[in-house]
DNA sequence: AAAAAAGCCAACCGCAGGCTG
DNA sequence: CCAGCCTGCGGTTGGCTTTTT
C-alpha cells in the first residue's frame, strides 16, 4: 500500500508565504500551540499542507530564531560539528540555539564551503586540499560519495568518526581517531577549548521571544511589555518575574533587533508600540514556564 | 543600460523512523 | 507484529537579487 501524501494536495497553495498567511499561522500557534500539523491548516484557515506550515514555523516564524548571518563563532562551531557529524544538519543545528538546520545547510553550501576551499581545506573531509584532491575528477567523485549517506561509504576514517559520533553522541568527549584531528584541534583551540558537550542546548523554557524585551522590573518598560502581550494576543497567564538583562553580547540568548522587526512587520496592521532602541539592543527574554495551553513555547519577558 | 551569470535562500520533495491502535 | 499516521531530516529546486560583462 502506497504512502499517503501528507495532505490532500488539490487546491492547496504552494510557494512563498504571504504576510497574511504568516499572521494566521502565528496567531493560531500562539493561541492553540503546535497541535498536529496535519490538522493545523484547516483549523487555522490556511490553504497549505501541514508540512508546509511546520516548515514555515520552524524555519522562519518561530520566535526564538536568530536572523542574519552566522557569527564567526557560530561558523567555527558549524565547521567543527560538521567534521564530526557530517551533513547531519539538524544535529548541528541543535548545538546552535536560534539556528535552523535549513539555515545552517544553506550557509554551509553558500559560504563555508567556499571559505574552506579558499583556506585550502576540503570542506568534505576537513583535510588539506593538497592531500585530498590530487585530481579534480577525484574531488568530484569524493564529493559525490561523501554527500551520500554515510551508510553507503566505505569504512573510511572519516566515516568511522561519524559512526563514533553517532554512537557516542551522548558523550562526545571521546578522542576522535581521525586524520582530521589536527584540523579539528586547531579549531577547538580557536574557540577556546570548545567542547560540544558544553554547547548549551536550548530548552523549551529557554526559548526567547522577539517581542518586547522589557522586564517588568526594568524601568518603564513594563507597560510596553503588557501592551505587546495584548498585541500578540497571547493567552492570559502569569508571567514569571525573574528577569534577566543581557550585556548585549551575542551569547546565544537571542538576537534582538531583527527578530523584533520581523514580528513588528507581521503585526504591522495593529497599533505599534513605541520601543526604546537602547532597551531593544540590550534585552533578552526567557520563557521558564510551560505554556498554559500545553505547548512548548511560553513567552516570558526577562 | 541591458543582458547574462552567479549567488542566495525559502520552500518543496521524498524517505526514514517513531508512535499508536 | 503490522499497518497507518505523523513528524523530522537531508537533498534539491525555483525564483528573486546582486554582480559582472
């Protein structure tokens, strides 16, 4: 028996999302949370398949996403993780809060590959190009091989690394028995003893919200917070009071301006809230509680 | 200034695997 | 154990934008 399509494709819209569709999706998820994606489009009044909705949400609308180019540190992490995990973009993305697998994949293909090649490093093997590519044809063949699933590869040292990484994902502390070790160690040094175990994984309670950043306790911003809460039509519940203000570093607790702007665009047909730019650039959110509507996202301004 | 080429990224597609009845 | 449903993943594509000729 053939597999059912993810949804009835007849009459469904494809292609770029309109602002109106985004709005509907956001409103629905904020109100009801992420229920089953298959049913969501109908419930939300969207002529899209559930898969498309999920993708749009996870890759673009999710409020904890960082926007904009990856920072140098993030790039280093991607390179390092790619050396260990291969093209397992979702795994790599899980180590970079606020970044999606799609984003990292695109960035890898459009930026990092080129950079590494320029530096004389084979982006596939993470080894010096002079060693890995004696002939262009070989390079191509190698590229094709490695781009495929690791299962199809001969048991090369790289693959054994990947296999190890799979097996020891939980404890990625093991020494990696791989000729790329030198390169990786250099990278590790570059990022000051970075260890993937130490990368903070974002938890549901840590998801950041690009809404108003103003902590109730921090100056006059509290009224903006509550206003924006109304704007976002968030469910009514208690907001934790433990607040946190960043020092403005990009420390994984969320980029601010772009996110806010994007959401403001989406909410553009509603009255806007005046926001102090200085506060904007220096504030973060945290959401330490479960949503009252049983969802992963709970918006808390910290 | 116009056309062509290259770059970029959002979105789609199909498969794999987990879950449930 | 099995079939069907659902979600997640990685590869690929299409189209818009930017750069080059």
